[in-house]
């Protein structure tokens, strides 16, 4: 039985906004995450998919312990991230790595690549000082780059090389989990394929657990075995990648697939209607105003995430019957 790495139990994240109004000052609240339930097991590869503003990056920040949950619990193993002591937090920082979307911007432009890769090794005291150069060379070789790049600065590298260095830096501390935020966005297709192949091979060979944010369903299907689809702070569908992409059961997932370019079919129109304001969510299902199969009950009842099968969950009162 696989070990559970992360458990998210009814997690909410609420931001308090500035006051409005001149006569009666009123504080507004934005609910970026609302009742997230998610379980991540050892060796899982999970894609978080959804439009901008759906809560994907906020969810990653909570799982990294960079922000506290406003309600609910984020568990790493059996431990609540909100109550880790200093020693446990240091161990967590070594075991859970993050690859930034802006890989070049996340690196000190005045540091050489060798020093950037050596930094986490020194921080976590993973080997003796004299062994660090050999360890750094092994890291850069692992991501398919020549050792000659170690004396260069981040600004001297191409986009694909910088992404590989970011992956090498994440691997430097020998993590159990890697989280990545749009780590192949903006790359040429050929370079994107190289980075994706690298990530997939690392996960398969090392058993690393991966959480990957993406807007691209093609990337999700290639890299990850599971998908969680987010909409306005909620998971509306989750399960095995193949099942969700072949037979989407939530209307939002179906609409995302229809908007995804394919060679054998014309491109369908994007979702109609406006995304509701997260500050003033409508009553009932938050997707009802854009849903092609909306019914009267959808305007009154906010559907919970429920099991369709042991591995498949959907938050819809009337799941899609004929997804194709």
C-alpha cells in the first residue's frame, strides 16, 4: 500500500481585501480556496489544471507551507504543516522542493551555476565540503547538461538550459516531492519536450512524487497519471488522467477539452459567459452561469465533490453522460 505524502482536509484560504464604501465601510473577503480535499500518495504524479484564477498557485503555496490555511488542515505525512517545530520544518524544506515558473528570475544573477547548485547541498549539510564539486557535476549531468556550464551565470544560459538548472537545483537536496508551477511555459516545442521527458524519467526512475501546475492538457496527459481540475477555488473533478481526458464528467472539464487544439477536429468556441467574481460568488453551483447543461437545481444547490467510482470524483449535480 502506497504511503500518503499529503492530505488536504477541507482546506480554505481567504484573503481580506480593503474596505469599500464611503459611508458604511465594509471589509470584503476573497476565498481563493474553498473546501479542498486532496490526497497525494508516494510516487503519484498529479497535474493541477484550470484557468487563471482558479486557485492552483495558491494551493501549491499552502502545500509548501508558504502560507497558512484559513481553515482546514494540510498534513504532510501525519503532521500538520501549521504545527511543525523548527527541526521538522527544516526537514520538510529538504524533502519538498519547488521549481519556479520564472526559473531565471528565481536565481541570483551574480552567482555562478556551480554555486547555485551547491547552495542547497551546503544548507542541508548533505556531504563534506570537499565532496560538493563532484556532487554538483553529477547533478548537472543528471539533467543532461555539460559541466562547462557550471562557471556561467544564469543570464548566459538559454531558456531550456535555465529550466534544467532549476530542476537540478530542486534535485540537489534529494527531495521526496517536487512541485512545479508551469515549468515548461514559454519554451519552444522541442525544448519543452526535452524538459518534460527529463521530468518524467526522473519521476519513474527515482519514485519522486510530482505536483505540476499547467494550463496545457497535453502536458498533463503526457507527464501526470492523475488530474485535479480546479474552478474558482474548488476541485470540480479529479481522478486518473486517462479516464478524465477520455470521458470528462464535469461540464467544465468537457469545455476545457473542447477548447484544446486538435489536428483532427475544428477548434470549438471558448467557454461562454463571464467568470463570477470570487469576492461575490453566486448562489448554487459557481459554474452554472457558463454551463451548457444548467438546470434549475444548479442555481440553488452548491454541489459537493462526490465519488463516482473509487478513483473518480466530480462536483456536479448532473454529471456529463455523453462526454464525447
